[in-house]
């Protein structure tokens, strides 16, 4: 029977009956760590009991991890199959509203980049019917020296966001927006956070040889209303697209684009910025972790990598799972953000490091 730790309760070890370890997490902020094989232990979980999964499995052929396990298969296909054997019971344990965030790096063999992240992602979509929502590029900003003289330095990894049901998946986009700067007022004129006062747009409307007089009047009136919305804080910023002055965004086909049709019919349209700020893009610039037990585990990902997934896709009372726990980064962030969490690792050594880190979280 696997060993069990529960950092929310006194003492370093507890005995939790097999198949009931999720029941041992009744309160937000409590954490359970188990040592054992993920593919086996995940079958103990009650169906549809997990809200959010964030994990970074051992990369194929990169190093010998403590206690062996996935990543040491002789072929790429064997590695993909090993991961899918874990993701199959994981999918059953995930709620219909749940999300799965998977961080994977690539591998070179005989000077050939293997394309492993996409091999895994496509296999998950084709063989297990996962729905891929985002491919996030993790730009590490800095990296180790690369002495190869015939290729560029590798500085990114993939983070895939999967769901079971795109119509039911939980997503709190407001929780991850970057607060916008406030509008200002200068010389009696309101300016948006990026300095839009409407003056340039007014001049472009006045000088237009494409807009009719009726369209010019309507455009001026709409611009006045937009500036009032900025002043009232109803929107944080905007851009105005005027026929004959600006290019239509995305497509100029009135059949394919509603904005192109609006530009053709009215002579203008607005791009409004959300009052609560912009949501993050699919490129994350996060410096790799330099601490947290790297003397024992050389692939610990940074805490910042877990923040957006947890805030956006795990409800405040939800349960976060990491089936390849490593030194416990996912669980540390989950506990700090007030979520319940559980983790699995085949290595007792890594589990001990994770337990020590978790106990440091207030």
C-alpha cells in the first residue's frame, strides 16, 4: 500500500484507506501527497472528482530520475503510450467542468528534434478525445548555454490546455486579467490609459473623402459616446476603425466578418478594451526556477507557471491534482491560492522534498 502524507494535518504520515484519499481533503488549503505509480493510483480516485490537473511529466530521454519511471522508454512511441496510460484514468477522474494543463519539453536524438509535445497532444486528441483549447508557449527568457554550431538555442516549452467538454469547462477569465491603467484628464479632455483623446479620430472623420456627411455626423456622435464611456470607467480603452483610413481587422470580407460588414454599412466601428483589463496571451515569459530542491530534481518548473491555470480553471473550493509531483510546485501554489490539492510521485525522495515545501506555505 502506498505511503500517504497529509500536510494539512499534524504528523508526517497518516494511514488513509485505499480508494478514499480524496475524501481526506474536506477543507480548502489541505494537501495530500502519495508515493506510488500514477497510472495505478489514479484508478483509486472517484470518477469526476478533480477540478484541475497541472503537471509536467518526466521528459523522454533527458535524464535518469529518482526511482525510475516514465521517461526512460526505448522509443518515442513507448513514451507516448506510457503517458496515455496515465491520462486515461486521469480523464475519468476529471470533472466535466475540469481542465488539464500539460507542460512538456522536446528531445533531440541523432540531431533530430522529435516533436514529442505535439506527438503526445495529437495522440490525446485522436485516441482519448481530449479537447485542446490552447497551446501556450513558455518562453524561459534565459537558458543554459548551447554549444551546437548547427541550430538555434532552444528557449521554449509547450503548455497544453485540455478539457473534456468545452461547453461545460469552468473558466474564470476575470481572475487572470491584468488591471488596466486608469483614464486621465488633461486640459479638460479625457484620455484613455494609452493616450486616446479622440482628437486624431475627429480629424480623420472631418477630412474623410469616403464617408458621407450623414456617416460623419454618426461617427462623431458615436465617438463622443465612447469617450464618455472611458470617463465613466465603463471601458478601459478603445480603438476606432474608419472606412478609408484604417484596415479592417482580421478579414475585409463582409460575408466572413461582422466588423467588415459594419464598416461597409456604417463607415466605422470600435474595438473596445475590457474594463477589467486584458487577459493573458498564449506566450508566457517566465524565468525557470533556480531553487526548490534542484540538487535532487533538475526539472522543477516555476511557481508562476501554475498561477494562471489554477486561478482561471479551478474554482475557489476546487481540487488540484499533479500526477507527476516532483518537488511539489503545483501543490505549493494550490495551497497558497486556497485550493485543495493532491499529488503523486513514484519517488519517496521527491515526495519528502514536496512535503517540506508544502509545510512552509502559510
